[in-house]
C-alpha cells in the first residue's frame, strides 16, 4: 500500500497507523445530519483494521461490497473479530463535546438495552465517557481516536485539539466498548452509511484476493 494520504472530504487520513500490528485504512466516510433540508457534515471517519481481519471473514469470500453492506452477520463478525481496530474521527463542523457525548450515550444505551445488557456497570462506564466529553469543545480538525486493542475487549478514547494537551480515557467495560464499535461499524444501523459502504467494498476486495 502506498504512503499517500487518503483524502476524505478534504481531510487527510494516513493509509496506515503503527500499532502492535500495523492497522490499514480499510474504510472511510462522513457522518452528516439533515437540518432544515441542509446536509451538515459533522465528522470524517477513518476505520483502521489489522489485515488479518479477513481470516475471520472467510465465510463471505467472493461476496460483493453491495451484498456485504446490508449483511448484518458480516458486520457482527467484523466487530467480534479478535484483531486490533482503530477509529480516527476528525471534526468538520464545530460542536460542543457534550452534544457528541449525548449522541454516543443514546446510541450505546439503546443498543445495550436491546440485548438486555444495560446494567449498573455499563451505566457507570457510559457516565465516565459522557463526563470526559462534557468539558471538551470540538473545534474544526479536532481528532477523536477510539482504539480497540485485540483483547480483552476494551477501548481507549483520545481527544486532541489545537492548543490543548491530549486527553485520554480508558473504557474497561466490554459491553460498552462493543456497542461503541457497533455505532460506527454496525452495518445498516451504523452512524455513517458512507463508511459502512466503503468498509464493505474494501473488505470484499480483500476477501477476493
């Protein structure tokens, strides 16, 4: 893979990120929302995965991206694959961190409640994340990194913005970490259809090699 940056709506994403095993940019897109008939772009998203992920998706070998993007089982397998994953989310439109935190809380809580996994521990873990974002201001080009190491199923969330020291929080609750992944990588119910489409296309191509 070349070292040229991948441009997503004018924002540069490196094609690879160094980790225990290199993580390749295998999906990207934007998160937008319609307000008064206008599409407002909020963030650009890059999904980085270990290339080994394809070993856990062999069952879908030969399927096209157009088939994969609507296959819930495919994305379920992607989220549960025991490989390193990283989400790089870059702010396009300024918002308060509390707005993002509320969105995340609602998405994760709903997903946990739907599978009857929303207990006290999950609520506490979510509250810490909301608190973490509460005091932040998402200036344009601020970067949220969500790192999901191989095992155990945890997450590290980092927030970086110009002029401020990088801030980090550890998410030690496996159910919450899983649902944050599903918010971004959960097939038809994910926050960004363009990211899901791009992932399905690229993983489909890798599975054909």
